[in-house]
C-alpha cells in the first residue's frame, strides 16, 4: 500500500533489526517532494547519477509548462474537475490540497475542490460539482477493458480508452456539466497521482486547460522519451485521451 507512518510499529521493528528506513513522497505534495525523493532513492540504491539525470529531465519537462505560462503573462485560469476513478466508486472522488491539485495550479487551472478538500484526496458533493460549472472535466482510470471506469494503462488501446471515457462521462448527473455537453472531456491515467511520472500529467493538464498556448506540446512524446531513457519497459498503452468535441 502506501506504507507505514514514521512512528509505526513496523518502522520500529525494522530499525531495531538494523534495517534502514527511508520515506519518499510522490503523492501528498509531488511538486515539492519528487526531487528530494528521487535524490534520496539514488543515494540509497547507489544510483546517484541516474537520479540526477531523471531530476534534470523532470525539471525541464515541467519548465515547458511554467515557462510558457510565465511568458504569456496574465491568463484566465479555467475551472477543472478531476473525477478520480470515475465510474469505479461512488461520486465523486477529487484531489484537494496537494496531489493533482498542485498539478492543476502549476498547469494554469483552478481546481474546483480547492478550499473544499483540506487533504490531498477527498470527496465532493455532486450538487457542488454541478454548481461549480467547471470548464474542463477529467476522469482518471487505471483498470483493464471491461472492468468499468476509464480504460487506461499499459494494455489499453486508443479505441478502448475513447469508448470507456465517453461512457463514463455520460453517466447522470455529471452528463449535465457544461464541460461534458461541450465535449471538453479528457481521461488521465490514475496512477499519475502517486508516481514520479506525473510530469506527463502536468503537460496534459496544461494542454487541456490552455490548448492555444500549448498547441505544440506533446505529452505522449514526453512519455516516449521518459521510457526510452529511464524505463526498462516499452511505452505501450494509452495514458491520456480526449473526446473529440
């Protein structure tokens, strides 16, 4: 799971046995803790140069978003609702302060749960979502085809991702959202919420929130480079998808 807390019995027993325990965070506050977490893992695994190489790639990938927004000056920050594990749990899971919420802010958007959910992840009332009238709707998914929710991940095909996203976005009453009616509907791999790969999510969110500013940004190309340079497996599957309005 997400591991024990620093003061847990498990940690006490490990330390008593002479086993070193380190803590990393790619979930609660990913934008501030990913770099020190990767650096700590590099030290623990004696892979310091690889960690630094990834950190450089990570920072450069985020800079493609932040530099463009800074250059644009004052821009409208569209409202966005991220429906976490949409269709796989009761309505409606949402990021709050931290997690995807941090990524939304960095990407130039306004999380409708900001100020409503004090922790990284929580639940929003459906009436509040409808009254917030978000400009952009994003559903996260992770499971295989036919298991419900949005089909995204290593074995997903573009057709499966698109069809499942369309089905999830049409469930009542969220199909009444203006963002859904106007076709501003997108799907995002759920595990970005707890992975140092979330730089891809930041780029995708920026592109969906500000399509004119980020017309030339390609999150999937970024993912292909990440896998080619840093991963022992191919960049198969589908991790971001959008419905055609």
